[in-house]
C-alpha cells in the first residue's frame, strides 16, 4: 500500500495515471451534472412555500458543502506535505485553494440570491453566513500568501502552514459565531433547517453533490498536471511528453 | 539537561530585555500603538453624530476593534526589523530552541502594546460614555484577549516577514483568526452593560489564550524557518 | 569542481556530500563534494551569480540542499542541529546588528546568547576591531566599514570551531583587512575551520598555506 | 520651454506607468487594500450585535473610517520601497521637477487603492443594510474624498520615510489631517440617508480635493528633500 | 588635505570650495577645497568612518554642506540645480533598482527618465555588463554582484559628464571589475569626470594616469 502511494506520489507516475483517468472522470462529471440539473430544474416539484426560487438550492447546498470539504482536504494535504515532505501533497493543497474559494464564493452568491426573495435582504449577519464569509477570507489568505512568494517551495510550505493554523481556527470561528448570534437577541433569520426533505428533491441534491465532488477532482487533477509539467519541464519525460503533443 | 534548561531561560530573558530596550530606544514605537488606539477610538464620535446613546451602544465594539487594529499595526515590529538587518538569521542560527526566542519576542511585544492598551482603555471607555461599573470587565477582556492577539499575530508576521511588503497581506491573514477573540471580547463587554452573566466568555477567552500560548511559539518558529530559506 | 584536500588520518570535520543547490528553478551546483579538516580554510570563488552565497547558507543550515547532505562531525546538520549551531558562526551579507543599540550593547547581546561571560571579552573585541572609541555610539551612526567590523566581532566573542563568512572584507579599509586576516590566521593555527567567499585574493601568505579553493561556475 | 514641458509630462507618465506596473507585479498589493477594506467593514457587524437597524445607523461612519484606514495602511507603498532600495534617491536626483514625479506616484497610488475602494463600496453598503438609493452618494463622497486622502497621505509618508519604523508614527501625523474629510464624507452619507440636502458637503470635499491637488505634490517634494538629507 | 591638481588654462568644471561636512555632532571634514577639470578622476580615500560617503552625497547635492559651496560650471549646485542634475550620475551604496521588475525594465525606466531613446542603448548596456542572458530575470532574483553591475548600467545609459560612484566594485568579480574600469577609462578619455571611493587600489594603469587623490582622515 505504502509502496503504491509512494509510486503514485512520484510526479511522473501521477502524470501517467491521472492522464488515463481524466477523460473518464470528466465525462462522468458532465453526465451527472446534466442529470442533476434535469432532475432538479424540471422533474422536482415546485416548493409549496417558496415556489420556484428554491431550485437554487441544487447549486447552493452542494457548493456550501464543498467549500468546507475542500478546506479540509487542503489542510490535510498541507499537513502531509509538511510532515512527510511529499511534493505532490503540497501541489494538491495549493491547487485546492482556488477551487475551494470558488465554491465558497458560489455558495455566498447563490445564498444571497436566494436570501433576497426569502428574507428580503441580500445579506444578513447570521452565524452560518458569517462563518462562510470568514472561510472565504481564510482561502483568500492562503492564496495571497502563496502568490506572494517567488520561490515555489517556500510558498507552498508557508501557505500550507497557514492552512493548518486556519483549520484549528475553523471550528472556533464556527462556534464563536453561533454563540455570538444566539446569545444576543432572538434569531432575526428564519431557521435554515428545512422540514424533512422530499425524496424528489433529495435525489437531485445528492446527484449534484456527487457531481460537484467529481468536478473538484477533475479540476484538481488538471491543475496539478499542468503544475507538474511546469515544475519538471527540464526533465526528460516531460520533454518527451511535450514532443508527442 | 539541567544546564540546557537554565540556558533556555537565559535566552528568553536576554531576548525579552533586548526587545524592551529597543522599544524604549525608538521612543515612537512605545507611544504609537497607544496613540493609534486613542485616535481611532476618537474618530467614532466624529464619524457618528456624537449622540451619546448611540456612542454607548457601539462603545464595546469600537474599543475592541480599535485595540485589535492597533495591535495588528504594531505586529510587524516583532520580526521585521530583525529580519531586515539580518539579526533574525543570527537568532535562528543560535543554539537555543527557536520557540523560546520567539516567545521572548512575543512577550516583549505584548508588554509594549497590549498591556499598555489595556491599561489606558478605562479612560477611553469613559470618553465613550461607558458607565464606570463596566470598566472592570473591559479591562479583564482586554487583559485576556490582547496576549492572544500578539501570539496569533506572531505567526502571521513570521509568515510574511520575508516578503517585500507584508503589511496589508498580514492583515488579510490575521484578521480571520482574530475574529473569535473580537466576538467574545466585545460581546462580553456588551452583555455586562446589559447586566448579563459573562463568565462564559471570559473562560473562553482564557481557553483561547492557553491554546495559543502553547501552540503559537511553535507555529511561528516553523513559519520563520520556512520563510527564511 | 571539488577540491582535493591532502588526505589525513583523522576523519574530516565538515563533509559536504553530493550536494545540489538551486534558487528558483535554476540549479547552481550539483553533485558538489568536499571535506574539511581542522585548520583548513576554504575559499569559495566564482563569478557573480554562481551560487557562493547559496552554498554558504546551505553550509550553515539556513537553506536545505535539494539533494545530498552536509555533515558536521559525521552527522547531518539538518537532523542534529544543536551541535553544529553551537560550534559555528555565520557572518552573512547583512550585519545582524541593531541600529538603535550602541556598539557595546550589540556585542553584549551576542555574548549573552552564546553563554559566554560578558565584560572583558567585549572590551577586548572592541579594542581589537579598532572600535574602542565608538563603543557608545549607536550602530546606526557608524559608517559602512565600522559596522562591518562590528559584525565580525561575533567571531572573536563566540568560541566557535567553524567560521562561515560571506564577503567579510566588504567596505573594510586596508588596516581593517589586516586585523581580520590576522584573526583568521590565529583561528586556523588553533585548529579552527574557515569557509569564506571573497572576490579579492587573500593577502597574507600564511593564509594561503591553509587555503583550499572550490570554484563554482 | 516647450521641450521642458513635454519632458515633464513624459516623466509623469513614466513614473505613473512604472508604479502601476509594480503594483501589478506584486499582485498582493493590488488586492490587499481592498481586502482590508472589506474585512474591517465586516468586523463591525461582528463586534456589534448585528441588528440591522443599528448597522444601518453606523454604516456611513464605518464605511468611511474603514476606507480611511485602508488608504492609510497602504500609504507607505508610495515611497517606502523606493526609499529602501535607493530608487528614491535617484528620482530626487533626476533633472525633472520633483513635484511632477511625486504627482505621478500619488496618481498611481490612488488608482490602485482609493479608486478600487470606491468601486467596491456599494457592495459593502448593501452588506451593512444601506438602502440602494443612497449608494450613489456614498460613491460620490468616496470618489471626491479618497484622492485627497492619497494626496495628504503622501506628505506624511514623505516626512516619515527616512525613519526606521514609520508605520504608526505616520498614522499619528496623518489622522488629524484626515479628520475633516472623514467628517464631511460620513455626514454627507448620513444626511442623505435622512433625506437631507448634501450639496454643501460635496462642494467642500471638492474644494479640499482642489486644494490638496495644488499643494500636496509640492509639500511632499519639500518633505522628501528634507528627510533624504 | 586637499589634492593639488596640475593647473590648467580652462577654468575647472567642478569646484569644491572650503566645504565643511558633519554627521550628527561630528565634523568629518572642514575647509576642504579642490577642483576638477575634464578628464580627471578623483579617488577619495580614507579609513572607515572618515566621511567619504558623506562627501559624495554633498557633491551630488543630496546633502547640504555645513559651510562652503560646491560649484558646477561656476554655479552653486544648491541654487542652480537642474544643470548639475542633468549632467551628473550618482551610484550610491544602494542600487536603486526595483526588485520586482526585470533587468531590462529597470534600465528602460532609467532611459525614459533621462530622455534618451530606449531600444538599442539598453541592449548595448546589457551586453556590455554581461547581463544579456539575465535581461528577463527579475532583479530580486539576481545575485549581489549582478545587481551591482546593473546599477552601474545607468552610467552607460545616461550621457552625463560627471560620475559619482560610492564603492562601485562592491560584490563585483574580477571580470566585472575589468569591464567597469574600461568604461571609466573611456569616459575619462571622452573628457568626462569621475569621483569615486574605493578601498581597493585601481588596477588599470591608464586610470592611474588620470587619477587625483583626496584622502580624508
Ligand atoms: C449568502 C447567504 C448564504 C450563505 C453564505 C449560506 C451558507 C451555507 C452553508 C455554509 C451551508 C452548509 C452548512 C453545513 O453543511 O454545515 C449551507 C447550507 C444550506 N443553506 Fe445556505 N447560505 C446562504 C443562504 C441561504 C438561504 C437564503 C437559504 C434558504 C432559505 C439557504 C438554505 C440552505 C439549506 C437548505 C442548506 C442545507 C442545510 C443542511 O445542510 O441541512 N441558504 N448554506
Ligand atoms: N531568491 C531567489 N530566487 C530565485 N533565484 C535566486 C534567488 N536568489 C538568488 N537567485 C539566483 O541564484 C544565483 C546565485 O545567487 P548567489 O547569491 O548564490 O550568487 P553569488 O555567487 O553569491 O553571487 P555574487 O558574487 O554576485 O554575490 C543568481 O544567479 C540568481 O539569479
Ligand atoms: N546619520 C548619521 N548620524 C550621525 N552620524 C553619522 C550618520 N551617518 C554617519 N555618521 C558618522 O559619520 C562618519 C562618516 O560616515 P561615512 O559613511 O561618510 O564614512 P565613510 O568614509 O563612507 O566610511 P566607510 O569607508 O566605512 O564607508 C562615521 O564615523 C559615522 O560615525
Ligand atoms: Mg553573494
Ligand atoms: Mg561609505
């Protein structure tokens, strides 16, 4: 097992294997995305309270979930990279950051689009919203720090360290924000917990979630491949590869 | 074993006294976080319409946010000047454990910023029309909160010290990490002004302090090692 | 590329083994190996941009080599850090002095951090470096050459076996240069080791006797 | 005479383009005053109790104070890096009139900070629950006010650039000069929200802008000459 | 203290008249006078801290002398600034380069500011300084010596009569030193004037022919 991991972690093997996987994964993503959208937008019934506007949920909820998931992956990969000095883990961590930030941004935008009809305001300083916003800042911090260094190795380790410190802080942020908001006056915001969700809505939601996860994997692989090419552009196998294409 | 231990304590006091002395020498640095704190707090009555009911209600937030910004702006002094003149390189190469040295620097930073801010805060509270019986809790939250700000801040500075222009990047990195402290600190003062129980917040601030006391010197040292390469 | 020191019976103190160094994407040296015994001086030469500074930073452990190891007393300096740190002194491009403290106070901190008793040692170093009269002047007010002399003071204060010096003679006048070369000779005769870079040839013939050269391309 | 005039314009554009290019290169510098602005504005709902009525009432003050702080923190970039690497010396020694060069640097600074802050301010206004019909006036006050901030700020930076640790001393020098702008800017927005006439404030902001446009480049040049000695 | 250049018929280009310079409370030189004609090189020598840098900054107008005047073409450089600025180039201790721009871009700015057409001039300077291959590298990535070479590029780009150089050979290797000395010689033969400080003696014999020395104590 360990041997396999190490083999896969070598840039060249990674490049070879991921090159084979990519087309399949990409088509699967596209397929699931289409199915999910079809089910969500056309098949699922309109909500008896919210009418059609709830359909934004099929984008909002998966991207909100992904924003948290990607952060965990990023911090985990950074920790692995720091502890075992695996180059590939650093690359994965740093390439996750912009993707995760995009998901976070998407969750914020779709959330506030949804919030306008629901709450009559684009933005409220509710606990969940606030911690999502802070999460975006954590992502941006990691990205900015990474961009600020000229030396790639230094940049990876410095930004990775920040990601790890941030992950210690994420639960603290989460709870502090909940506390702060509930301790004061009563909830100004209608509770988000929907009543037990109907199956015709749950299925597209799950399909979309899987599709988003795959999308993340595909983009991550693509970005990682290009970074490997860039990093190793002087080595023989990359030159061979570039000659072939 | 014995010998090494006392050496580490020596290193701590050497660094601590050195940094205090440097802060005294450049007199401006001692005065300025304080002055900044005072100025920002007094901008609010100017920006708001100075109606005292309104002032009173925003006072906890304003005091805490200003303390946070004043600390943040002075953070760079922990490492930057040492980085620029090459002293930091020498400290990293010393045979003492780096976290001890880093801890000495953080302690000196807190004494010249957070501690002073805390001590002056009651006067500013009064200027924002806060009732005197709530000044105690303001003092306590700042006393528990500002060391955490210095500790967490040191990680941020360590990460950005090698960059040409760390200043605002530092703010971006650090502020999200400061938010829980701000929330607990400001809400404790606010609740005390509404005569509510605030022990919970104080415990949390203390817990955050303990957590950062144990972790931050190590994280900052690791960050220094990385960025100095 | 590697120097060939005369073979000796004792094992070498500092061993550089197949080290590769790079900055950014550029490989500066590769498969570089040499060994230094007590009493040897290594002069690293090479044109501008050839990687001398980079190599020195690898030798003092500030920079991890991309490949290979540096061994001090047989142990990798990246894993057993404290011995190597205790026994070596690095004076880099930048002086590592605090401009707001006086010359004396700066040396005092150096003395305290390396655990040697202050007092006499500091006075001696100041006298030796020709800075006795400047001891109470703030370092920010000293001239470029005076500051460089003071930076080299840590060599005299800290009893270290290995000296790593990056262009020590920058901004230093002729008299200062002689003082420093004399210190180098004393150190080498006490079985110390010196690694330095300098674009100027070493003047003193005794130094040249101890000298090994590595040149980077 | 003719020849010298076109040369001065050339010098202005060279410096302006150089500084913009530098700001682009260090990408972080372009993004960061913005990010700081956004973060500070969002600290307030966190420090306050996030009740939207309260937020609405402090919104003008908070937005203006944050814009002011964001500008202030980025001021150093006008001269400090040039001072540190010796470029400033070279610019001062160039045969072009120093005010022209300084003006080029200020213009580039405003484009990368004040202008961007102004453009993003409506979004932040919305997040503080400001009604959309008042966003226009917010934009206008910032558009008239932020160039003045950059202009006045340049004098402060020029005065402190030779000091080892200008940061906080700078804040101290600059803030008192910023106060009139803050008062006019914030009160204009506040009054507009109360449906009052605000043309007077806007004229005053415009007058301050005109005044500082004519004086600041000269004052900053004189300050530079003094501090570089 | 003052040097005695050979008397000539034309009036001297640069005249230093009874100048007094001080830093803080310390007077560094007093009643210092000398005059330079076209084609002369002035080598300012003196031990560390004697005031060489201070004098150069007075000569280029960055620092006002406490007493006395510096005259360029007969006019005080503090009152009629622009002629002197247009005709002189100063390369100080610090390089005056932007680390975030490439070598080429840095020279481009120099060229634009002194009003000379860019393009060929820049290419020629880069080739001459041995930085042709580094032209698209960011200056922050160059080594100490490469940066110093680039800083000296402004001498080649800007057609100035008076060159004021503070330790120009710092960090520069032997080949680089030869290139720069050759430039100095060309400039002097074209009737230019050079004022420089350097702790190292000038190598090229032709330079020594043009050379006048002022030594500070
Ligand atoms: C800008 C505004 C919004 C933001 C930043 C936001 C953020 C989030 C986040 C972070 C989650 C994931 C929470 C978790 O899994 O722990 C989430 C889930 C969710 N959001 Fe939003 N949201 C916003 C607006 C809204 C609105 C207006 C609605 C509809 C009323 C809504 C409905 C939901 C639902 C139903 C979930 C799934 C809850 C669950 O996991 O059980 N959101 N949102
Ligand atoms: N931070 C960096 N990032 C990328 N490349 C760098 C960095 N620092 C140096 N370099 C490159 O590494 C090379 C070697 O630099 P180094 O400072 O080791 O040279 P050096 O031999 O000390 O030169 P000099 O004699 O000029 O001091 C240079 O050519 C430079 O292009
Ligand atoms: N800013 C300052 N304030 C006070 N004194 C200063 C200042 N700068 C320099 N000095 C003093 O002026 C003297 C001369 O400095 P200067 O830099 O001109 O010397 P230098 O001849 O260039 O020396 P070096 O050969 O070391 O470069 C020094 O002895 C120093 O003590
Ligand atoms: Mg070097
Ligand atoms: Mg000098």
